[in-house]
C-alpha cells in the first residue's frame, strides 16, 4: 500500500498533463481536424510502418539478449517483455525516471547485478545517441544545410564525430577501469562495476553497433515515412523530424508521456528546413500519437503476458 501511495503524485501529474494536452489540442485545432490526415493514408502502408516500429523493438530486445552474456539462452521473449515495459514506463514517467526499471527488471528476472545492468543501459543509450546524432547530422547536411555557407561541411564533421564516438569510448574503457581500480573507495568500485556492462571484445562492439543501426534504421524509416506523408514534406525531412522527436525522449528533458516535448523536438529539427505551419505541427502531434499508442499497446500486451504466465507457473 505504501508503494501505491508513493506512486500517486506521478500518476496525478500524468493525468493532469494528459488533460492539459487534450484541452489544448481541442481548443486550438479540434481533434477531428487534427486526425483528418489519417484518412488520406492507405491502410496497408500504415500497418507496414507500425509493424516496422514493432520490429525495431524486437531488434532492440535481441541486442540485449546477445549483448548480456549472463542472460540464459532461450529467454529472448523475456528480453522483449523487458524492452516493451521499459519503453512504456519511460514514456509515462518524466525526466527519464522510468530508466530505473531496466536494472531492476534485469536483476529480478535474470539475477544480473544492478550496477552492471546500469552500465549496459548507459552503453546502449550511448549507442542510441550515436545513431541519432550521426543520422541527424547527415540528414541536416543533405537536407537543409547544403546552401548555408559552410554549415553543411560542419554538419558532416559532426556526423563523422558522432560515428566515431563509440569506438573512442570503447577503446578508453580499460584505462578508465584501471584508474578506478587504483583509487579505492565505494564510488570508484561502483563505477568499475558499471563498466563491466560494456562489451569485452571488439566482436561484441561490432554486434552492438550492427543491431543498434538495424533497429534505428527500421524505426526511423517507418516514422520518417509516416511524418513525410502526414506533413507533406520530403522523406529526408520526415526522418529528421522523427529523430527530433526521439531525441526528446532519449535526453532527460521530456514531460510525462512526452506531451509537448516530443512535438517540440520534431519542430526544432524541422524548423530550418520547413516553414513552421499548422500542418507541420499537426503532423508532429499525429506522429507522437502513433508512437505513444504503439508503445502503450505493446507495453500492455507485455504486462498481460507476464500476468498470464504467473498462474501457469504456479500450477507447475
């Protein structure tokens, strides 16, 4: 009961933010007008985009299943449940507080040390930022910076730096671990345990990078296609807008449910290359609704799968 009472402030905040968002949409546009672009999208391609989004979650689960060597073989579906639940909790709770569910579930389901699981999470999030920054800088350079006096060259340099960042961080892991081990004390020891969540060999690094690029490639292609159709913009700009929305959830700045901050992320990256308009903002809101609905439904399915399994385990 105490845990339930402690969760009431966060739940109340979510409800208030959702109510404010719903009121603002109805007041400024009207839900009927906002959702009207969906009628112009053919159902088969839209379903294919949703399937692509779900497939990207499956690849992310495979990334954890293969990267974390202490997860028992045959537990891929448990990794998928973990990804879907962690994704849903992250969307609902503010300031990335939902990330705490990852090490907790890794410890509870697989017996993996929470500090090491935290290191795995940090590493995977760095890979996510690596992909988003690389693709975002490349899209910016090729999409709307090519005629802006040297900014295109700067964006390509940023893309190259983002592409090399994981290699540099991975190469420095052992010297960093050695320095931490030489210091002594609880905090350096804890940080050293966090570093054990990184791959031990370059083969593991290559696998993590390949699965990260595959997952985000599928997801950004799907979301970029949807946004480009909803807002009538080129696919390159649609992908750039999708990156802006996802960056608002990867970085610790989003509101509960991402309401408002997701749309701001989309518009921020699109603003230099597309004239801000009601159609563009409506496209950002609709893209967010698609991502949120898919995440909530898949998270609910993962939770129900877990509750349905418990009675079956009890009978055994």
